[in-house]
């Protein structure tokens, strides 16, 4: 597949939005596959991506510290993306259903977007 046709590419992972999208996708995929809804999954993914990149480039300790802070920023953005996706999924409902809430929340399958934080 041509790299210009891919949703995520090495170039897009160098951007704030690309990293945030990747973290949100990893965390929601882990939730869907393994039923782990803890926010630490997204935090670990963000830190691994940011710190891994800094360590691979053999940067200074200061740069590695900044990469750790960038991991926190990426996690926060991914959490916001997930919150927006969660609200959107609740408003839209599932294909083939009537308006949200008719079948009742207990009868719905867990959507791809679900809250990461306990209420």
C-alpha cells in the first residue's frame, strides 16, 4: 500500500494529532478486545510513543524529560478525543436502532468509544 494512502504514516506520527489519534485508537482497541477500560492503557501508550522516540534518537536527559511531558499532553488530547467520541456514540445510537435510549442502556452492546474515567 502506498504510504500516501495510509491513515497513519511515519510522517503523520510526527504530528500532535497523529500521535493523539494513535493513542486513542490503541486504548479503545485494547478496551474492545480485552475489556480493559483503565486510562493507564492510554497513558502508557502515549509515554511509550514519546519516550521511545526520544530514546531512539539518543537525545539528552532534558529532551527525554520533555518527551515525558509531551506524553502527558498527548494522553490529555487522546482522553479528550475519547470523551467527544463517547458523547457522539451515545447521541447517534447503533445502526438499525431507533433513537438512543429506546432499547434501554442495558440492552446495548458496548460501543467502541466508552468513558475511560470512572464517574
